[in-house]
C-alpha cells in the first residue's frame, strides 16, 4: 500500500498533474487496498471490488500510478484459491466491463499497445497463479504421502511388536503351564522329576522375561532394538518342547537364511510347537522338517495328536500367516491323519540368482 501511494504521489509530481493526490485520492487508493485483507477468505468478491475501485480511479483526474498492483494481487490469490477457470472467467468479465465503460463514455474501438499489455498482464498473472497452485498441491500431496507412509510404518511396527509379544508370551506360558502340571503331579512320588520341571519353568520364564524386556525397550525408545529370533536358537526351542514330554524329531536343516526369513521361520515353528502343547489331544510326537527347493524354504511341523480338528481362528495362526505374507510366502494349517500339520513356504533370495 505504501508503495502504491508513494509512487503515485511521485508520478503526480513529475507528470505535472492538474489534480494531484489529495486526501480524497489517498483515501480512494486506501479503500481500494483494504479489501485485500480478506482476499484469502473471499477471493472472488475481493477481486471484483478492488478491480472496480482501481478502474474508477484510472478514469478519474488523479495521476496514474501502480494501482494496478492491487487487482493483480487479488487475481493471483483468486487463481491459487479457486483455480484458473474461475480466475479466467473473472478476468474476461473484468475486461468486458472495462470495454463497456469505454464505449459508454464515447470511446472508439482501438486495440493498441495498452490494450495488448492488459491482456498479457492478465494471462501472466493467471499463469503464475496456476503454477503456484499446482506447486502447493504437489507439496501437500507429498506431505500426505509422507504422513501415510509414516502411518503404515507405525502400523506395521505395532503389528510386529504385537506378534512378538504374543509369540513370546504364548510359547513360554504354554511350556510353563505344562511343566507346572508335571511338577504338581509328581511332587510327592518323584520329587527329582518335579525339581527338573521347576528348572525348566525357571529357564522358560527367564527367556520370556528377557524377550519382553527387549520388546518393551523398543516401545520406550522407538528404536529398532527388539529381540531378533533366529533358527540358530533351534536346539533351545526344541529342548523346551521336549521338556514337556514330547518326542521331537528334526529332519533336514534350514541352512543360511536372510534375517527376515530366519526370524519368520523361527516364530512360525515356535507358534506351531506352542499350539501342539496347548491344543493337540494327547500328542506324543512332533516331526519338524526343513527343505529348500527353487528358492523356497519349506518348514513343516506335524504332530500325532489324535482327533486334532481345525483350530479356531486366533492370533497364533493369523500371526503366522501375516509373517509369511509379509515376505511373499504362505502358511497352510490343516488336520492330517491322526494329527495336525502346519506347512510354511518362504521365499529365499539367494545371492547370485
């Protein structure tokens, strides 16, 4: 506003205008500029008001100046807020009003350099406003994509931690429950076996507490420092199952695996053994088999629990399926003759292939 008033005052001095700016002229320009305070909320009405005020000023006897800056600002904001179509319609309407007033005041049709400059000015303002609008939309879209990505990552991490907690707690408590039952049953007759069961309970609870502490540390720190399950702990996992009285036979070996596949295979095996202990009907034997073919790791867990029907859907089977699906693999769980079988197929991307 100060720029418009200052330059217009100087223009009147150098042009030797017979009607220099007075209080009315200054008030006129100030009144034309004031609606710009509301241009973000009401871009179209503000453009119309500012344009008409400036157009009337230029047809007065006051000196010319850069008052055109005021409707330029309004048109730019109108383009950004309402789009180029609305801005173009408003600009064409403004031109038609100017032409109509020109003819109404006795002017003749004349397309000179000034008229061409006005057309170029309107086109340039709308073009720049459209570019700014598109850039703003692109920035907002990028921010929304970043926020959506962060949300998905947080959701995946939440599900991962939920699976970890479920697997640790379910497996450990199932083993502890069985060992506690054994200790209570034989405490009077075979105290040495009860002591052995209590030691197994102590080991299982210590392992569960260590994993839970690591998982809680992830929640508190927000860093990826959670427990890293691995089939390198396979012997310990199978020993826990054997401590419940199961005969566990191992067939094949998993070999070297990428960390995500290694962790997923361990948790699938752990959950499967937990389900045998908790849900199978009088199981005594479990066969655990590993195989690799065509870039796939196969993990099969089969028990001989009699009348083992299909288990009710729960967090365990769902968690196994989610782990496999996240790697592009599958998990199938179904009753077989005399027992139940879980088979997981996980892709292994080996180097050099």
